[in-house]
């Protein structure tokens, strides 16, 4: 959603009590700094304004904040049990062959050993093969380069999740 006016969902988000708004944001992104920055700028007059603030907050995360955000994401191919968000986002792995699942597990472990954190990619709309190819490609990156890619991917994920949060028919 890229609206220049306040949607019903955005109005509901703006009206939430602080603790409820924080809980909703923290569920979207595990970085407390990101959630607090978005809370501090409420109320938002447009969805685009919320997205812009999210992008700025993501860009401003310290290494510790980025680690905290990544810790909230399950490995590709292993969505959190009972979490419809990670299951929906990783839908591309749902029909993956056992061979592809085994390869992703191996690649995830090698990636995590090299970089010290989960492989983070905006998985929405990607096939299992596309995610596998991405981890294969990115595992060769220098740590500083990979961190910037992770930040970019986190920004994409946060935008998708925020859009769902402020959809017109989203529950309060």
C-alpha cells in the first residue's frame, strides 16, 4: 500500500496504546530500537510516511540492533512452528524436495558459521531454488558487504510486514 492519506489500518495503528503498538511492531521486527523509533514518530499521516520512517530506522540500526533484528528470523526452510508470518514468507520452500531442504539446511549452517547469524533474505515470492541460489552466492561475500545486504533485505521484510499491519481490513 502506498497511500498519501491515512488508511483505516494506519489510523488504528496510530490509535493503539503505546504498549500495544510496541508489541505489534516488535512482532514485525525484533529490534527494539527500530520499534521505538517508529513509535516516537506517531501519528503517521500516510503509509508512505511510515515506510520512510521504517527505512530510516533500519538504516540507522547499530550492529547490535541489527543482530537483535536477525535473531527474530528463523532459518530459511524452517519457519517458526505456529507462526503464520514466517510460514507465509517462506512459502517458496513449502513444496521443496527433500534434497533441496537438505541442501538449504547445509547452506544455512555454513552461512551461520561464517557470518555468525541466520541467512536473511526477503523470501516473499521467491522459490526454494531462488533462495538456495541466493545463499550460495552470498556466502562468498565479505562480512561487511553481507551485513549491508542483510540490512537491505531486512528493510524489504519490514515494509511488507508493515503493509500487512496497516491494511484497511487488518484487525486492531
